C-alpha cells in the first residue's frame, strides 16, 4: 500500500555476513524467441517467484555495479524475511552484463524467456539501458532502472528510480551558477549519457549566461587523460563538469592531481562518482570536489541510519553506501508496494497501481509519478571529505517532480 516506510522488523538480526542465495544463471539468450501479443509469461505458479538482477559483475563498470547488485540482494533478503510479496518468497536470478551492451540485451532476454522472472532490476549506463529497452518492450516485462540518467526517454516497461535531468544536472548547474562558476569545461565518457547530458548543459549555459570553454570525451574504460587534463588546465575554466563513468575516473583524477589541479584551484562537479567510487579512486585525489546526487551515506534520517546499518552488517563495517545502491535497494521495495497494491504480479496491473506509491526511503520521501514512471526526488549537492564520505552542502528543500523531457524549461524546447 502507498505511504508505507521501509521497515526492517522482519530482518534476521546479527547477520554479520550475507550469504547470497542468488542463482547465477548460466543459460544464454534465446535469440529469435517467439513473442505473443500479451508478452512473456512470468512463472507465478509456485511458492516462490523469480526476480532478475542484471548488473555488470565484471569489466570496466564493475567498480560501480557490484555494490548495486549487493544492495538489490539485501532488499530481496529483507523482503523474504518479512514474508515475501503476496505470500511468495523472491528468488533472485543474477546475470552479468559484463560491461558490454549486447551482452546486457542477451542476458535480459534470458531472464525474461528462460527464467520467467516477474521483474528485473538493474543496468547502470544509458548504453546498457538502451540496449535492453527494446527487449523489455518486446516481451512486455518490467525493468527497474536505479541510476541517474540524461532524460529525454520514457518507456512503458521501465521504471526510472534514479534521477532524471531536472533532478540532478539542472540543480547542479543552478548551484555552480550561484557560486559564480560560469565558465565550464565538459569531460565525459564517449557514449550516450555524457553526450546527451552535455547537449543539455550547453543549452542551459546559453540561456543562463554561462560559457562552455571546452568539451572532451574519452572511450569508456580509458586510462589516458594527460591530453584532456592539459587542455582543461589551459582553458580558463571556473569548473569542470564531469560525466565520466566507471574506472576512467581513477585515471582522470590521478592525472588531474599530477597536473597540479585541485578542488581549490579548479573544482570538478561529478554526476557519476559516489561513495564507492571515492573509496576506489582515493580521497587524496578527490578531497573537496563536488558531486550531485539525491542520496549520500550521510543523509540524515532514521530510514538511512537503518539502511547503512543493515548494509554494513551484511557486507562489512567499512563498506560505504551510495546513491545508485540506495535507488536499487528502494526499487525492489517500490515494486513490492506496486504488486501488493495491485494484488497481482501482472505487469499491466502493477503499472496501473504504481501512481502515487510512496516510501519513506533512506534518501527521504519518494513518490512514483505514474505518468512518466519516474520518481519525485530531492536534489543534493555534496562535497567529498578526507574520510571518503560526502557531506551535503545544498539541497532542493523538497522532492522535485520528474520532468524527463524538460517540458517546464523554455531553453530546452529544441532538445527532444
């Protein structure tokens, strides 16, 4: 039912190590599988139902996606401990997208047609999401996508649980503008999210008295940034807007420091670096730099205190939590609320029940917008500390209604 907060009263206490029960499916995709007008048939006949977990457990994106996978498993375990969904326990079926977009599409089809899952949770990059989007639409199966993205998309079979552009990138630009940082250098990975995000940033800049003084892209997974960093250093920018993804961030920030650049001399605002990436990159390269998200491990509130406690009890006291992990975690709970409101696992009924579903989540109150299948979220700007945690320096004050096509912004009228 809507309005319910996340509760752990049914969670088994004292679990210092989380032995995952997820089955790593070895089956391949059925290319050319027949589809019916009603879509794929999920198996709900027994006392368990399968849910798909589709993440990069290997490759360049594993630095980010393994912990998202862990957060999904934690949510499944908690829900099972509390009795399951409609009286049925959840059996997680994990597939490794391997940081390869065609593999994501193959594994998505395998989850739907071979494993007959009732829903799938996962993907990180927009390239992976766009690769699987036609698969979920073909089979009329649901994907819950947990990561911020570039907007300008809406699928009837995807719920977008991470931020869309007006809940992350636009507030980040508003923040930089208010700080007097109006000359931007854009650095990103060479795929759909950074290129689309930067198209939006350039439109915003033109309408808001800001200047883009440079724009560069590196292949996803690239570790060579000396040329780009030297160009950044010489461009006369006030700030860098960073849309690099995966372990390229490690090489970029190491090169950044080697070039004598710092948060004090030329701040970087990143939209794909969270606590897990901070730990991997090293605080000596990131201290004082800015991030834009909707959740931090330090976000105040009882729901977040409980989430951090449960995650660290499962995976280790030194393990951080992050925005994509939290969004993945609540995505399973949001789906559970939709199913229970619908009284059915049927996709059409679940979609119809989604409007107005609310959770008192670790990030704060979230509400599903049934029209766009996005979520109302509070925007937060944070600063990376020497301890590896991110401290909030600004927030939007209340959840922002999702506007994936930026219809409420005159300067964005030509983007879609």
